[in-house]
C-alpha cells in the first residue's frame, strides 16, 4: 500500500513492529482519550453550516462540531449542545449560533490521515447515543477538502436505520444527505441496512447493499432501542456496547464487515470499483448521534 510515515506520525503510527506478511500492519490506533486526532493538521471537519463558521470567526479553534468526551468521538447536536453518553445534555454547552436552523440532511464529516493511503482497513466500535434513525458511515479514499463547499469524493460503508416500516419507502428521506437524494439514492426499506457507496464530485451511487430482511447473518442493531446497543438490549443508554464496523479497500476490491464486541467479523458486502485509487480516511453521519470508539487503521490484509 502507499503511505507517508511522516504524515501519520502524530496520530500514533506503529511502524516499529514487523508483522508476518499474512497479517496487517497497524498504522493508527486511537482510544480517544485525547483530542490529538482533531488537532492534527491533516484533519478536516465539516459541521452543520453557519454555526461552525460563527464559532470559528469568534476565535474557537477547536474542530467544531466534533469533540472528544469520555473516551469516544462524537459531534454536537444540531441545537449546538454536546451530548453525554447517556443521551442527555451536560455542562459542556456550546451555544454556537442558536439562530441557525440547520438542514436536517446536512452531513457531519471528518476526514483525516494521509491522502496517499490506498490499501487500508479501518474499524471503529460504534453505538447511537440517543437516536433510533439516521445513518453513519466509514470513509476510505477520500479526496482532501479545504472547505465545506469542496465536492465530496470517496467510498463509504454506510449503516442506516430508518423511521419507515419494512417494505415502505420512507418519504422523509431519513438518513440521506441532500446530494444523495439528488443523485437518486432511495431511502432504505428495512432496518438496519448496510450499503457500500461511491461519491465522486457530489454524485452518489450504491455499489452494494444488504439489509435486515435479506442478510443471512444478523446485522447489529446499534440504534438506541436496538438489541445490540447495550449488553442488556433495549437501549440502556448508561451501558452502551454497540458493534465494531470494518471497511477494507485493497486494489479495486471493497469489503464491509461488522461484529459484536468479542465476536468474529462477518463479511456482509463485497464489490469492486476502479475509480478511486487513494485518499484520506473519515467518518460521517446524517440525522444521527453516534459515538465512535476504538479506532484502528491498518494495512489491508492479504486475506479477509
């Protein structure tokens, strides 16, 4: 794979360990105990519009709206408040711009890492803080951005839970960005749904898809009321566990995996595409309030 050692240095590059060829070399690990990833010069954050711009104009140099709290990475809610892991507001209030009524379909995007990364695997443990519907995604091979109006180009492993019922298209386009709707991406008809998507210059395409009704394997239900959100099931916000999601790009092959903590990964999707060769890593979500934990980035393994 292609990578720049210097560019990933402050993100915890682990290059001193020589692993057998059949194994993957770890490039980046982060337990989000600090905000080093947010402050890294290679990290780009896109928030929910003018509220982010207002905060930065006022001298706030943090990577609004993403923040680190209690060992997880998350983002501000649209009303400009931080959320704690139990789904409630806390003392860390960011009154960015109460006058702003952000577009509910506006994407929260964070890109990081070396833009030369090509054959990599990225995984995170994820759960919903306080919502049942929306979408979140893991991003590979993203074209770098300098401002929110720069076009989106990347591959995305997307997890969607919808407010609609199985068999019915949710007319609210829940979990879709405005660009996805414009590109003809349709709302999901079963919850959860997994997709591998490609976006090039804001034009989206579904490359592979499965859902709760089609998959022979159980897809983790990590929304607040989902059976896999916590150890007891049913949305115990004080004891979330979630699931681990893994996205792999190797050559023109894209693979999407998920696993419950401590369980083997299941490969849910595999597809091929030749358009995007390398790029940054990232995460995103729309109409959701996810917590991201236990980041691992490594060389794509020689075998799945």
